[in-house]
C-alpha cells in the first residue's frame, strides 16, 4: 500500500468517528519525517480517543502497526506515527493553540477526496 493509500484509509477511519476539519498535508518535499501529516480534531476527549482507536484498528487490520502513539491518556493531542504518515488528533482548543497547519505551511494541502 502506498503512503497515499494509507493516508486515505486513515482519513476514512477518522471520518467514521465524525472527525472535524480533517486536513492532509503532503510534506514529502519539505521533510524526511513522513510523506503526509493528517490533522483532525474532536469535540471532547472521548471522541478524540475513539478516533485514535478506530485509526489504530483500521490500519492494524490492513497490516500497519504504529511506530509510536503518544498522548492517548490525556487526549488533548494524540500523535500516531505510522512512519509514512503521521496523524495528529486534537481537541479543538489544542488544535488552535498548536496550529500545525501554519507550522507546516510549506507542505502542500491535499484534499481527502484527491487521495483516491
């Protein structure tokens, strides 16, 4: 599976749990960290954790295990590193505070529909 297909699968898993404002940023030309950053938010800690659980389960069924998951207990910002894609799931307040979209503005924003 390509990193683009993996990103699409992750976005679908986030969408299944009603993620807000899913943003996909292609960073392969500006960083060696990953090919895509996926940023999404939820309205409360339970939803943020449910989104992370669904991504982990969905990608796990596809044969992808995370290199690292951080922030699950607090659920203010959960970072899920799948090597080629890095998923950031925020509560709304922390997403505004950290503003990763601004920090990674050198990347190219990709519409979820274009990941197909």
